[in-house]
């Protein structure tokens, strides 16, 4: 499980790098964000996931676990809470601008924010990271 805990966050970084920089409409919609905005997101997200991987590799499991929990919480707060109606105007506006045209498999009727397929994959990778880091850190 230790190997998975090192690899999962790196797979997530690679996935983010591809989906945030390679146009694949309607899977992603890069026209809605400037290069500067994408660079800012990359500067925040990539190092966090890389740090999880590094922390596991260096046997700083608690640090990795805390970061993995925080990233999962961030994903839930960014996508799942808004999907169920708990969102701010700024989130709804950003969603409409950046993700309204991307693929979705969940019902959209009556929803201000609907998680798209691109970000569902992010959620699965965040969960895989959390699970693998948990097992690597806590045993099991």
C-alpha cells in the first residue's frame, strides 16, 4: 500500500496537468480560463499532491494523511456541497463561466452547480489517495 500511497497523488498531478492544459472539449473547457488563472490553480494544487507523495516516501505519514484529508474535504466543499445546494454566489458564477458546457452524468435539473466528469475523476483520485495514504500510515 506504501507504493500506491506514493503513486496515487502523482497520478492525480499528471491527470490535472493534462486536463488543465490540453483542450479536450467537452471533457474540459479551457476557453473559460486564462493561462494566468490556470497557472495559479496549478501553483496551489500540484505542490499539495506532490507533497503528499513526498511525505509518504519520507515516512511522514501523518503529514501526508492530513494533506490527503484536506484535499478530500476541499473537493467535497468545491463540488459536492454546491451540488446539493450549499454554495456561494461566487461558486455559482465560476461554475457557469468555467464548467457549464462540460460533460455531466448527474442530473442537472434544478441544480446551480453540477460536478462534471472531469472533476468526478479528480474526486475518485482524491479518494484513492486518501485511502492509500490511510492504509500506508495507519496500517491495515
